[in-house]
C-alpha cells in the first residue's frame, strides 16, 4: 500500500514537472519526439543525448539564462520580443521543445525545428535603449547564446549529472552542440572544451550588468512564477545555477539576499533537488525501431556550403 502511494506521488510530481517545462501537451509531444521511428541526428550513445536527457539540465538551463542576460544587446532583444516577462513558461516550453527535437527527435523534426527558429530570428530586429541596432539573426548574437548554453549545460552535467564525462566525451558534447549551432547560423562554433573556454573568454569584454540583466536576475531568482510550496526547492536550484557560473560572470549578476545566503550550500542543495527531479521524471518512450547507421544514426554532417 505504501509503495502504491509513493508511486502515485511520483507520477503526480513527474506529470506536473513535465507540464511546466513542456506544456499541456507534454506527454503527447514526448511520445512523438522520442517514440517516432526514423533516422536521428545523434546516435543514442552521443554525449549530447546523455547530457540533455539528464535532470541536471534544470540547473544548466537557469545558469544559461543568467549568463546570456549579461550581453546587453542579446538581452534587449529577449526583453523586447521573446515574451519572457509576459509568458515565461511559454518561452521555456518552446526552448525545451527545440532542444528535445534537435537532440532526440527524428531528422525531419530536427530540421523543421531549426527552420522555425531561423524564421523567428529573421523577423526580430530593434534598437537598444542606447541606440544600438540589433537583429536576432546576427551571427555574433547567435554565437553568444550558443556559447552560454553549451558551457552551462556541460558544467551542470559535470556537477549534477549521473556521472561526469571524461575529457574525450566532453569534447564530443561540444562538437555535437556545434553541429546544431551551424544549422542555426553560428559561424565556426568551437568543437572542443578548450576552444569553448577560449571563445567565452574572448566575449567577456562585451558583458556588463544592465537594467535588463538586473531585471532578469530579479525575475528568475527573487520572484519566479511558482506556487509557494515549490519556492524552497527552486531557491536551492537557483543557488546551484548561480554557483555554476564562471566567477567573473557571477560577480556581474545582481543576486537577491536569500540566494547569497544559500550559496554556501549550493552544491549539496542542488544535488538534492536534481535527485528529486530525476526520481520524479518518467523515462521517455523509445522508438519502435532504432535507426541504422545508414539512416543517419551517426553525428550529423555539416550542412552543404557551411
């Protein structure tokens, strides 16, 4: 009887979590992405599938948003066009769907996901408060978003994943992410962990604390759109995300007092919450037939002409 109650709690928690990050059609979407047979961009053993299939992505995704927010032009575009403030869960759901489709979906689904994002980027243009013109399709902005995500997702897995990746597999993850980035229009993305670190270092001079960056940190860390019972676990997750940032980036993020107080316990707190998420999240369905190598089960080739 006790086991039945625990299973019910687990199923209810997992369902609520999936609906938050993937929307009301979460289960149907998950079944389509994971269960549809056909060729994939990435074989089941590729590092990108290991990292993106782990609960540590919750920490990595939050850290990536904080790091991305430090680029004033990128953040101006997000605040003006993405619905970040008015529909934060909708933006999260669109982002998580894109990652799922390009990582786990069929090649056709992945290609359509990239086309959708590129079409949106082509329409997003504007001017920052200091008069700087921007367009979301700018390769420099696309590159910054890619670098921040790749860095934070990999760091999160190394800290909170089921087991840290060895050096060759970490390079493999960066290379896998680069293959998707090229399709989005990122020129010459790094393909090794060392090159990723160097690329981030080169962009440090462009980063600063702006009103938009401070507002993003306040929204994500101090006033998340969550019911009260979820606030404490989320605060531990948020502290883990801040702790994950490079020290130079952490110093630029405007932190609320409660997150500063939680930083000394960020690692154990983060591990506890990630373990709970991992326990509650149901395993994804599997495709009825695994694609053969000839069908595209290897790492994707570069698009023609790139």
